[in-house]
C-alpha cells in the first residue's frame, strides 16, 4: 500500500489547500493496519485500512490530474511520474534493501532465495502479481514474506501507470468535457467493482492482489474529487453527520470483518464508502465534524509518517516472529510492543529519507533516469544474492540410518545428508493424489473423486476431508492395497468435512459448503463400506475446551446422521501441529534438530479428539490414533530416522506418510474384519 502522495505541483498551478482531515484519515488507516498485524484481536478487519488509502490516493491524485487537464488540456506525464518516483521510491527502496539484508542475516537459509526474489519484485512494483500467482493467503498465511505488504504499492503503481493515459484519452475523446470525463471514470469504477464481486468468491487471491479488481476503490476517490462542487452545497448539519457516518463505517468494518470473510468483493464497499464520506465531508468547516478529530496534532503526526510506518512495521513483525519461532499470530503484548517500536523507526525513515528526497526539484527526466538506474542496480544485487543463496548448505555432513517406524519414534538429532525428502523438496512432497489432480483446490466446489488402492476390489473405502486427508492418503493407499479395498478419494484443500466448520470459521468461501454437500450426495449414491474422515484440527488453547468439545460433538453427530447408514465411519486423529515450520527451523539448526521438535501437549487439540471419540462410542465406528508414531511422551520430532516428517507446520510429507502404512494397516485390519 502506498500512502497517497501529495500532488506534484505543476508550473503556475494554483496552490492546493492542505487537508488536515485527510492527513488524519491516513493516520486512522495506518493505525488499524498496524494494530491488526500486531495481533490486536478486536481489529480483525484491520486490513480495510488499505482500502481507505486507495480511496485517499484516488481522490488526491485524480484531482491533480483532472486539474491539469482542465488547465492545460494535457497531463505532463514525465513530470507526473517523476513526482511519483520522488514520493514513493526513496523510502521503498531503502526498506527493500534493509529488509533483504536483515532477512539474509536472521532467517532460515531455506527462505532466502524466495525472499530475495520477493524483494526484487517489490523493487519493480510487481509483488502483487507474484503473490497472486503464488495464491498467497494474505489474511491467514504462515511464514509470510517480509515483503508481502508491498502488494498494495504494486497495485497503486500499476494503476497510476495506466490512469493518466485513460484520463487524457477520455478527456480528448469527450471534447474536453468534464462530464464525459467523470462518466468514463464512473464506468471504469463500476466495471472494476463488478469484476471484484465476481472474482472474489471463485479466486480470492486473484481478487485481493489484482489491480483490475482494486481499481474501483481509486475510482471512488476520483469521483469524490470530480463531485467536489456539488458536495460543497450539502448543508452543514448533513455534512457533519455524513462525516461521522464515514468514520463509523470504517470502524464497523474494522471490528466486524475477519480472516474468514471473502475479500475484497462486495464487502470492501463498506470501508470504501466510509472513506469516501470522510473525504467528501470531513474537510467542511463544520464545528463538531469528524474533521475536527482528524485534524488534531497526534493524528497529523501519525498521518505524516504513515507511509514510512506502513513500510517498516510489517518486516519488523515478520522478522522477529520467524526468528523467534513464534506462531501466528504474535502474542498480543509482543506484537503491540513491536508496533510501538516501529513508530520511531518510521519517523527516522520519514525524516532522513522520505522528506529530503521528496523535496528535491531535479528535472523530470533526470529524476526518472536516476530512479530507473537505482532500481535496476538494486534488482541486480538482489538477484545475484538469490543466486548465491541457492548454494547455502541445508544438511549436516552426517548420514542417518533408515529405521523401522516404532512407537515411540526414533528421533534424529541432526539433519542428515541423506534426508528424505530434502528440506528443499519438502513442500513438493505431496503424493500421488496431488500429482494426479485429485485434490480439489481452494476455490472450486466440484466434487473430485479418484480411485486407488486395489481398484479391482468390490469393497471400498472413501477418504473424505481437507488437505490433511490428502497427506494421509499415501499411507491409506498402501493399506487399502494390502487389505484388498478400493480407495475412493473426496478431498479439498482448506475445507474440513465436519459440519462445525462454519461455526469456527475454517471455511473461507461458499465453495466449501457446496463441496461438502456434493460429497454427502456422492456417498449416498454409491455407499462405501468404510468412510475415513481426516481433517486439520488446529490447537486452540485460547478456547473453552468444554464448550469446544460440546460444539464439535454436536456438529459431528449432525454429520453422522446424514451419512449412509450402511457405511462404517472411521476418523483419523490429527497429526501434530507445530507453531512454526519445522522445515525452516531445521535449515537453521542442521546439528540441533531437537530444537525443532514440538512439545506433545501443545501439538494437538484434545477437546476435538475427545469429541471424535465420544461420537464414535455413541454412533459406532472408531478413531484411529497414531500419535505414538509421531511423538514420545514429551516431544514430537521433526526428523525420524532418515525421514523428514513434515513439509510445513502441519502437513505430513508423502514419504513419511508411506512409512505409516504398516502401522495403519495393523490398526485397520481388526476393524475391517468385523464388517459383514
């Protein structure tokens, strides 16, 4: 996100009035973003601060551009882009350089290559495209990039690369009519809003990071700028009420929204409308209006450093969290302390980098030449560094013997050079169900079903669940072959099969509900002999365990009542959940793998496991619990024998899952033997 710049003054342009209320609105926007990132639970929708910034930017920049068109009949593009470069690049490039250097010093060697690539993308204003292609979950991701917040700078810079050209074309085509110009802006704004509303449910990452689904937020600001003469006629009492209503809408979105919401989509209309109302009426000279609050000295200070504060706060939070091996989110106290520490750092960046260089008045072409050459040099340095980081060691110099899987497991205290899979290959070690396209993705709702195991067998096992079911698949596939069962899969990423998913916010979109309904129908159409449920059960130490168990029991019972009566239902107790990625930890502790183990009493959700067992006791079936194969009495190691157990915080590697097959077969055999 770019804090909208103060307009570059054109030659002989009339002096523009400083809006202290807009400076205060910047303060509101950056405060809610920073506090939400810092872990303030009551600000679950703090991400809407970015939308507020987009509206501010659309208002200020578009107002300047339209003024240039009306006055000169054209936009001086070199002057405009040079002004953008002076305003945006110095603080951004310094932040990129320092964050990249700090990441190389503090973070896991396994992360350095990707982080330096992200830094290069941020330097050239395309990180949003990188993150959209990568399908980054900005609201709930683990091990996020320290450059992830640069996505909004990318959106803004890409928008303003095109926006002046569009305005000039519309102005000339409309025979210099301001009304035609504003009509074109309205059409573009409406089209972008429609694209956002249609794209968000099907592809949340694309909608979140794409300029075409965010352009309408800038467009709303532009429309407010164009409607300024009309808005000035609004009676003072109405203007005062509408300004406060705008702040209230922003506050409502901030406290009511959260990570489970489809965003941006239609939901973004609430904070955008709030920002538009504040901008439209906050500057009116009305006693008791919202502008009075926004124009206070503390708000002015925070608004002035808001761009620098946005730049520095996220790397500080991410680097400390990952270096200390802390989970998501940061402990609230630590997060708020780091957020407070970011303020003086932001002031230093504002005072010594942002302000002096922004005030220079070099020629436009010289400014652009320096900006391009500096950016290019930084990108070369970053890419050379990424090439060198590829060769960093990711194992110790020792080998480990392959050991049979036992309960408790045989932990390995170092990262063996013969580790299977390697740390670099861990994320890709997903198994056949992913390689064959049988795991449904985040956005789609169609039921995918593939057959494995003994495909000629008459008896069937149906595997149903989220990505954890996909990671249990390699073990269950081998077990099904051994036991003479066909294995049919019904799995979807980030979509638990339990009906309690809606109550606890694990579903990010309606596709999960539609998929779950489709799976139940498919199971009734061809009832399997056995249904195996496997899902991710995140530890929730902050929730009342008795209430949690009760709600999950009720939800599981409701699900059981809808399944084919002829099917035996089994549930896989979940695998351990680590606070941070053991893969990244191991790459920084090649000789001390024990530092990357997880305490057993923190790795599971005992309340949900108790609910699963209670429902199995009451409704029949069983819970298959292989915890003793993962953990000893105290710890859950990340490396067992010569095998890497996890690919991230909570997903098993396919290699380790296959090693679980004999133990899983042993547990399944007596249960299946009792079937009619």
